[in-house]
C-alpha cells in the first residue's frame, strides 16, 4: 500500500521559516521525481517545486524562487521543502506528489500570519 505523509506545517510569522517533510512508502522512491504543490481553498492546486529522481535537477515557481529549497533523501524515502522569508500569500495547504506514479498525500497546512 502506497503512503505519502506530509508533516511540518503550522503557524509562522511573516519573514519566518518552516521545513516541510514528506515520507513515501510502498513504492520504489528512487524511481520517481518528486514535487510539492500548494492549494488555497477555492483555488486550483499549483506547483511550488520539483526535484528529479536523482536529485540533480530542481525547479521552482517564480514566486518562491530564492526563498524555497526542495531536497530529497533516498535513504529516508523523503522529500523536503525548506521555506524561508515566508509571506502571508504563502498560506496554503502543501501537498507532496510522486511524479509518474501519480500519488498524492493529504497535505499539511501552512499559515503565515502575525
């Protein structure tokens, strides 16, 4: 059974940082690129960051470039999203996605507010 479990969300002040984690089980993690998406209620889910299956390539949405960093640990079957300089508009539910295997987690909420 495939499981995608995100964690690390919470309330953070503007300008602060947060690190999200996603643990993948039930599939061969090293076969897949991974990505983070986010969604605000009533809006479409949007991609935030992507990392290749070997970890050598990454890409980011324009509004998070320079602030967010995606990484992965094949040892831990995990992908991470380090979020710095957080803004109120980063408030959303963040989801982990396995590229090619088409599995989603349930997401973890991030609220940026003072």
